[in-house]
């Protein structure tokens, strides 16, 4: 009679969001809007080398961590994106950092990768067990004698050589004759009948289905940044951009071995390819990137780290392209956040060539004392709580490490606390210790 | 009085009777006659080559459109004409393009009989500015990009959506952002169109069979063997890309760009030139060149 058998209605997404906002306000005595402004300003102060009220903290590379935090597998990033999205939110809300990081560099629809038979990646739930982090598969996707083609007719290289190598389902694209001479009636005599081949039709269908799956994945992640902002959390970066052209060649095209042999055997072609990539990137930035003041653009310094090449090689092949990319971002009022993976002790001085207070260097194994000595007062540095410590250390050990960092790197401002890299297997207690350390200790 | 055009069988039989030679012998004779002329040796008589295309249709009482819509009849008409007139070789055999495939692609650069033209109107090429004056750099930087995203969408109504593709050249760092483009109904439409046109063209090619082989079997060599390096780049630029007016203005206003594109094209053509006979080196065949159109008198100074 009183309606005992009535099931309470499931709250809509907006209602749930409102409730969460109310809870935040209750807990902190501040509105999410105020908290957002506080956190964002704290971060901007650190970047522009003013001393913030305390060291800001970014959880750092939370994709798989968030999934596991919420009791999901790593595969959720690829196959259950709605749940993954919620886990990112939950981890951030629970741990209350200043910045959150989605940290899904190669995240996308697992189904899409399956349909395309992706060769460049191994991913959980696909060709890896469901709870294993993904793997990038480096190979020579550009052969040593194909530089000329890449430089003189790049679209042709991508369509007829690269895509067939990187996606098994697109192998039939290598059957297409060259596209450049398709003027006049040449489409008919050389190309058209090729499209009737069943393999090519299948490739087209695969592309379409993969695109639909990927579109669905994107939709499920749409407005995530806005949602997190409404809950009071700014993103560690607003967009990601390519880093050094050398890394593009070394990671995606020639592989590490190939690109390093090229430095000796065909340096002019390597340099020419890097210059072409730089040119395209700079052109794209003009149309692609919003001119929004202070938006953070993440990129990585990979083969530029210590040990991969000599100083001379760094100055010939690596740094000039990287520097131009970073300068062009800064010129557009964007803030590059350069993830210096590995150790970059021997590369620190080069960052002094960039404008003061306009970028962030995030460090992994670099000596933070040295980094502060060289870059303190020039740019904001970030890092470097080891992922290993966050996984197997104790909260006490994590807190001690962070305390040292705050004292040394946080002195005078210009420091953002974060992990050294992705924190796939970190224990929540340790991550909490890292986040709490900045609230407990001052420089 | 209507001329009786013999069937292929009748014509072949008559040729053998009149000449007392097999088609194979006639083929060798005719080929030698032409090679002698080329090599500046005096042949037994002046060789004569049949230019081709629609005359055969007229002679056999077929509409011109059969060269696009009725492969079997077209081939037969061509062979009968050749056998009846008995020249030494033929040029273009025509019959390259399926009318149905053309209709599917909606070409803007050509009109053909049986399509937008009357069945007995000859083929028309429609010149236009398919490359704008300020697009030379795009071609130079990335020719495939230009053809795929600028030229083909302009030249074929059914491929208009290709212009919405972004340049792929830099998208080798992750397809996901790109694949969303391919999820649109417009791209599905382009894929379907290409597939449909491809099927029509495949059926046409099957209908035409190996025309050169069939002609050789009745004794006729061609002087337009496929392969080689193709024609002068200026022809392509002037005919298909910039148009005559555009290319000629370019000779004055941006000669370096015109030359750069020509240079790029000819390097490409030479690098990809195919031999006369892939099986045997040193075996010569007639053909492989392009036409000289704008190179004729009056188009430009020495």
C-alpha cells in the first residue's frame, strides 16, 4: 500500500554528478568550481615559477592504475570504456590530487584493434591476458631503402606500404597501384578493377567497422575533461602532441636499431625525414591546436635520454627538431609538458635554450638534485616517485621519498610532484601516501 | 547499296585465301615492315597503321557507344574492320573503359557516347583547372596526397568525399584518431561506389579479354604496347591538371614550379618504367610512348 515494492529510480548521469558535487562541497566546504580554480592556479604558479601555497601533485599515468583501483582488469581500457571512465573518476575523487592523468597513450577500442589486426601493439583482452599492460611492438615499418619514397611521396608510402604492415586487415592496400599517375583516364585502366577484388572490399569493410568501434569508444569518453572539471579537477595535460621528429622515425618507422644504423649509414636521409616530419607538424599545429592560453600539451623525450646517443648525435639528429616543436608550442601559448623517460642527466642544459617559465620537464630516473640545480629558476620540473617504489614499497618509504623531493625539488616553487612514469601496478595506499605528502610537508 | 561487312571468320578465311599466308606469317611480315621503317631500312613497301577508335563501329554499323557498353560486339567490329582493310598494325584498340563504371564514378573530365553523349557522338575530353595555380607545392610535397584529396574529388563526382580526408602523411602515429572519419556514411558511399565501379570494370575487362593477343592471332601487331615510361610530363600537367591556359600562363608566371613538377613526374616515370617483355630482356616491342599534343607546332616557341 505504501509502495514498498517500488524500486528506487536509478539516478540519471546528471543527477549522480550533482550528488557527487554536493558531497565534495560537504566534505571540503568549497564548491568544485573553487577547488578547480585553486588546483589550476597552484599548477600554473608552479609552471610560471611563482611559489604556490604548496607543491601540486599529479597522480601520473593513471589508466591501468585506475582500472585496478576500481576492481577492473587492464582490459577495461579497451573493452569496457564506460566502466574505465568511471574508474578514472573514482580514483581521482578518492585520492584528491591536484591533477589527474588519463594515461592511456595507446588507449582505444580493443574491438577496433582486433578488426584491423593491429601489428604494432599487444593489448590486454586482445592478444595479451586481460590484466597485463599493453606492449608497443617496434619493427622496421619503413625499410632502409624506402626513405626516398617517404620523403617524396609520403601519402603513397603510408597507404601502400605502412598501413598494410601495421594492420593485417589492410594488407590488400599494398595491391593498389601507385596513385600519383591517376590523372586522365588512368583510374580506369590501372586501378578500378582492383576495387572489385574481394580482399580489398574486405579491407574497406574492416576499416569501416573498426572506425565505428573506435567512434563508439570516443563517444564513451566524450566530455570527460568537462565532467572532471565540474568535479573540481584539472587535467595534467589538455592535449598530447608529437615530440621529437627523431622519435617519430625511431619508434614508428625505422625502429630503434634501424634509426641508429641510419645515423651512421644514411644520416642525410634520416635528417631529411626528420625535417619533413617537423614541417608537417608545424603546419598541422596552425590548424589543429587551439590558441588557448596555458593549455598543457604533453609529449615525450624518448631516444633523447642518456645512453641512446652521444652528445654530438643528440645535437645533430635529436635536439634541433625537438626544440623547434617545443618553441612552436610555446609561441602558441601552449605549455609543453615534456616527459623525459629514462635518465636525462646529460640533456638538462639544453632545456635552458627554451624560454623561462613556459614549460615543464617531467623526470623519471634523472637525478632530481641535479635537475633542480640546472633548471631551478628556469623551468618547472616534475617527478619522480619511482613506479617500482609505488608498487612494492611501503607507504612510509613513499612518504620519505616524497618528503626529500619536496625539500629539494620543491624549494622556491617550480615543482610538481608525480610518479616517475606510468603506475600500472602501484598500490593505492602508496599512491595515497604520495598525494598526501604534499599536503603534509612544505618545501 | 549497303556494303556487306564480312564476319570475322569470313574475313579471316578470305585473307588466308588471298595471301596464302597464315595469320602468324602475316603478323611477322607486318611487324618487320614497321621495324624496318623505324630502323631506317627500306621496307618492301610503306607500312600503314590503322589509327582506331570509332571508325570500326561506323564500318560495322554499330553505335560508337558499343566501345563502352558492348565489349563483344565492339571487339568483333574492330577485328572485322582490320581484316577487311588489312593494314599493318593498329594503334589504340579503344574499349578500355566500361560505360557502366564511368557512370558510377561520374567523371567530370570526359564525356562519352552512350553516357552523357548521344550514342554516336565521339568521346570528348573536358579540360579544366583541376590543379589551382597555388597548389603546385602540395603536389611537390606529397603528390599522392594531391591526387587523392584534390584531383580525384574534382575529376569524379562520386569521389567528392575524398576531399574530406586529412593528409595521412603524418598520421602514422596511431590510426584511432583517423578511423573515425571512415565511420561516416559518406565514406561508406565512396567505398561502395568504388566497389561497384570496380566490378563493372572487371566485367568489362573480362568481356574485352586479351585484345592484343586476339589481334595477334588474326595477324595484327599493335604500335601502342603498354608499358615503358609514358609521355611527357608537360602533357599530363597541361591536359589533366592545369588545363592548357593554366599551363601556358604557368610558363610565364611560375616556370620553376612547372619545371619542378615536370621533373618530379619524369623521375618517377623513369624509375617505374616497365620493360617491353618482363620475361625477356632485349626483346623490343612497339609502344610505350605517350602522345605529343602540346608539343605540336603553334603551342609554344622553340
